[in-house]
C-alpha cells in the first residue's frame, strides 16, 4: 500500500512540475542544501547594494551675531536642567509633574517602543521567512473517469492519508536587501528617540512659558488694583469739589471714566489667569482645576541670572533633538534606496519540506513514511526594470529632499537662537528705560494730585498723568516678564531639557501594566532592553556596518 501511495504522490508532483519524491535516507539533498546555505551566507556578508550613508555637511555659522560680554557667554554650559536658574520651587514642581503625567509625552514614549518592536519585525526577515508546521488526515475518493487514470494497473480511487511535517522557505540576503531594511529601522528608532527628546524640550519650555505668563498676569492684576485705588481717591476728590461747587461736573465725569476703564481690566486679567491655569492643567495631564495649591498663591515673576552661556552654533548639531531626528530620517531614507536597488538583482531562496505520510496511522512512524524535498530557487524580475528603476528614483528624490530639509532644520535652529538672544538682550534694555519712565510717571501723579487739591492746576493734568502711569506700570511688568520669557525661548532654541531624562523610562509603570495585560511584551518594556537596543542601533547605520552582527540581529520572541 505504501508503494501505491508513493506512486500517487510522485504522479501529483509530476503534474505540478516537480521532481519525484525520494526518501531522505537515500538522497544527499539536505547536506547539499546546507552547504549551499553556508556558501550564500558567506557571500551575503560581503554584498550590500545601494549607497552607503554619509552625514551631509550642514551650514553652520562660526559665532552668534549678538554680542554682550556681560550677559551672553560663549562657553558651553550644562543646560539639561535650565529651569532651575529661576530658583522657583513652584516652577520646578510643575515641570517635574508634567514630565511624569503629560499625555503627549507618553505618546512620544510609546512611539519609541513601537519603533523598537518594528525593528524586531524587520530583523526577523533575515531568518527563514516561512516555517509552517502541517498535519492532518484526509479521506480521498478520486474519480476513475478523469483523463489518464483509466486502465492504470492497481489504481485505487479510495484511500486514507495521514501526514505531519514542516515546510520552510528562506530568501537569502545576497544583495543586502534585509540588512538595508535593518538600517532603515535602526535609524527610525533613533529618530523616534529624538522625537521623544524633542517633546521633552517643548513640554518643559511650554510649562515654563505658561507659568511665567501666569505670574505676569498676576502682577498686572496687582498693578491694576493699585491704580484703581489711586484713581478712586482722585475721583472722590473731584466729586467732593463738584458737590462743593469748586469745579464743574466735567472733572468728576473724567475721573469716573478713567476709574471705570481701569476697573474693566481686572475681570479681563482674571479671565486670562483662569485660562492660563487651564492650559497648565492640560500640560500636567490633569483635568482643569484651581492650581493655587501647587502655585503657592499669587507670586512675582522669578528673576533671571545675570549671565547666560549659549556656546557656539555647532553645538546645536549635537544638542537639538529636531536636528538629530532630521538627520536620522535622512539616514533611513538612504538605506531605503538600497532596499529598492536590491530589486534589480535576482533573489535566491532555499525551500524544503520534511514530512511523514502514510495511509494507515501506525505506518506514520516507520522509516518508509519519511519523505522530503528541498532545493534552491531563483527569481528575477527581468521585465520590470522600468518599474524598479522608477522606484529607485523615487527613493533617491525623497533622499535629496530630506537633505534640504535637514539643512533647513539646522538653519531654522540657528535663526531661533539668534531671535531669542536678540529678544533677551532687547527687553533687558527696554526694562532699564521703562523703570526710569515709571519712576517719573509716579512722581508726576503725586505732583499733579497735590496741585489739583491746592487748586493750582485743573483735573486734565491729573487725568493725563494717571493714564500715563497706568500704561507705563503695565508695560514695565509685561516687559520685565518678557525678559524671563525670552530666556525660556533661548533655552528652548538651544535644545536644553532632554538630557536629564537619559536612562529613565519612556512610559510610566501604569502604561506598561496596561500594555502587558493586552500583549506579551516580555522584555521589550524593560528599560535595560530599551537602552541596549538604542545602543545597538546607534552603531548600526553607516558605511562601515555591512557585516552580519548576530549579537544585535537576533530574533525577538
């Protein structure tokens, strides 16, 4: 019966254009294929088509334009925790809370883990791409009227079939298609890390900016209330003189108009304070609420340091996460050209099947039930070169566009630093003049008020001086706050704030628990594994990384 089954199986293979099956023990096919596999592995370790990536030279100035030796230092300083220069405990607490709870930052952290998992998916392409275990039982009833079946000696139309086996296919990486693919995901993982760092820089600066804006509003509110008190006193004097017949009603009406106008600023400022607190709540990852318990009540704008170290423009290439992200995206696209170029060449695969088959179940475990087939396969898209070459051109054009984007990112970063330095120095000069203007306006109000009470001048002089005082005092508070705001913009433009997070978790323990509950993440969520992967990919993209690196390129189960 087994001989009849063998004839039937061979007949099926001949119909499919395959060679007849022979028992493994009588054929050297597997040793030959293993030798071929070893040979192709040796060859594939030497060949990688496509361009090797070299980081382009970016246009970088030698020094910053603005110079102020007493304020701006050229030395490179540690700005990983730049917000501490304000010496404000409330600000430090808000930033620490935001880094733990901000949802946009959590999303950026999960993107890093996603890129890490995607890298494992691509690395798996280096190994046999298909491994299928098969098994089953069939009851077969064949037609005896089919062509070429009539008159076959001993042919049976009904029989059983038991089979268990393993089928595998392995496309060998002769031209570096899969290794270039690993270069792509290596660079994309580092780009995801840079995006996370950039989110840290932006989050820290946004929390600091909104906190300072809140303190500016609180100071402006206090100024408005103080001016209301001054104007209320002037109104009372004008009203008393009007009722006493010393002046006309015009003085009282003018005093009332100025008073009501200043009073109208108070609800406007209070609304802005509430809205700014709501913005801070979102940055902290909490529903909108009153933050006075975290802010410690109303406060002043924190003072800024006397000097700021900004380093040199070349430092931005190392420090700014958005520049690192643009450069890694460029590296990924360079490797994508190699992936597309590999389609020009033939692909070499090994395929094979090892199985036990028998009509009767007990016969499965006999040596005669064992069968196999294996061999090499070549596929070459020889008539699709127009399509393949066009795809290579598409990838190359995208690479060239990313070069321009990278250079533009470097230029934009330098522009942002120059703008922040200019703004920081400019508002400092403004504050100096406004302080003198405010002092003179305060004295003018005192003199005009005294002369009006003594009858030496009319109320128009009092009205004008009080209006000017309100304007100058509000400008002074806003401009003094702008010094701190411009300093935050400067630190943000310099790319500070992400270094303090190195070595820490990308996602919270709560998020990890939720992900582990849904999916078997195993060691992917461990900070040690994440650090190891990032370290591995940091040395995995470049012209000198064409060899097999089994230590980093291992399957992730």
